[in-house]
C-alpha cells in the first residue's frame, strides 16, 4: 500500500476538493451533472466540535481505477456524519478506509492522510486489529455470528482482553441495553442470534460493535435491509449513540440523512462535492449537483 505521510495538524475547518489539475481522471463517464464545480468550504463546518477524523488529500484506487479523488474533510467527534450520493460514488470505499477494511480488498490502495484522533491510520506499525476495535463497523445486511446472542456480544471483549465472567456479563448487558435490545433478549441470551428478526439482528450487531468500546461507529446503509419499524428503532438508537460515539453513516435514504445526521457529505463519482451541517445541505445547498441529488433529480 502506498501512503504519503503528511505532518499537517488538525484543521478546524472543512475543505472540499477543487477540481484542479491534481484530480486524476477516471475511466468513469461524467455526465452533465458533474460539470458544475465542487464547492470549497473554507471554514468551520465542525467548529464547536472536536475533530475525530481528519482526512486530507485522500485518494483511493482499485487497480487502475481511481475511486476517490483528493478527499479533504474533518469529521466531528460525537456527531453523526452522513455520506450520501448515487450508487458507485465512493461512499463505502471511503468508509472502509476508516478502519482499513479495504486492506482486505484485492487491488485496493490509498494515498493521503487519514487520522483518528490525530493518529495516522497508515503509520508503520499501526495495529489494524486494535484499529478495528476502535472503529467498529455495522454492515448493510445484519451479520451476526452463528453463535448465541451472548457469544456475539462477548466476542470482541473476549478477543481483546482477559476478562472475568462477571465483568463479561456486565459488558454484555450494558452493550445490549445501549443497543436498545436488552429487554427483548435478556431471557434468551443463550439462544442463537440467527433466531432474531432482521431489526433485532442489526441491533445485536451494533451491541457487538459497542462491546469492544469503540471510538467510532461506521454504519454502511444499516437500515436498507430493514422494515420501517426496525428502521425507526435503529434511527432512535443512532440518536442515543451519538452522545458517546462518533458515527459515520452511509445512506441512500435522504430522509434518514436529514433526520439522523449532524453533518452531511455529498459525493459524486469519487469527489466530495459538498460538506456541511445537515440542515444547510438539505435546505440551502451551495452546489447545484447537491440540490439535484437531494431533490431526487438523479441518483
Ligand atoms: N472491490 C472492488 N474492485 C474494483 N472496483 C470496486 C471495488 N469496490 C468498489 N469498486 C468501484 O469503486 C467505485 C466506488 O464504489 P463504492 O462501493 O465505494 O460506491 P458507493 O457509493 O458505496 O456505492 P453504493 O451506494 O452502490 O454502495 C465504484 O465504481 C465501484 O464499482
């Protein structure tokens, strides 16, 4: 993997990239919607919040195909940041670098700066297993292990620490409570997680991520496989979790982004087009592409 190290410190402002000569051309066709210039935010979208994740001049490729172009942004601590944009624009690719899941993808490589709480995620010697504990991930399709409900939640703590049964019981209960699932499963902790409904399985996956005491929770379309009631439960949960965790969510659901997030990033064909407070993006976007997308004119 090629990484360019930079020594830049955290900046208390957000930069969306310009389409200057640095942007590498992809083989992806760009239609007329991409012709308007990406907005440059000069300042302050996360002012008032600490920066959890710092991204600077971040590029990513799959083989020769460039999937991300010069992404520069700060992601606020203990806030919800939503990534929106049409299919294939690079949302998941970006998310999967934050805990280096893309290390596992053949041909994936990245260049640029990505820091979590000022720690370079690509610095030599980075403990990727620990990074994935610090940056938990919840996927589109609930993916509980074929184990008991208890064992699913206990999995991370057992992996990372030597822990007594009493302490583990406490972590399991707390995590399930945090994930708003305890009352529904407390009498069947030893039963298979696969017997839970889809919505319950997704909350179990969130409990499993929380049990490892992460700093960041990544959620890649966490509700797209769920019914409206389960979706509402997850959104309510996100609202609770934002008090303790930095949450980065990818969603195709505009209402969900508008309801659940503090900041929204709009991406198109690998570029970060616009980024700012969710209210501003949804009520007064600066870029016509953003407006076209959120009003459903494409995507
Ligand atoms: N493993 C891979 N190998 C090659 N190309 C890939 C791979 N994964 C993604 N891509 C390409 O990278 C680009 C960005 O994909 P990505 O999945 O990040 O988009 P996305 O915005 O999350 O899309 P969606 O909303 O459909 O999930 C797409 O053109 C996609 O085809």
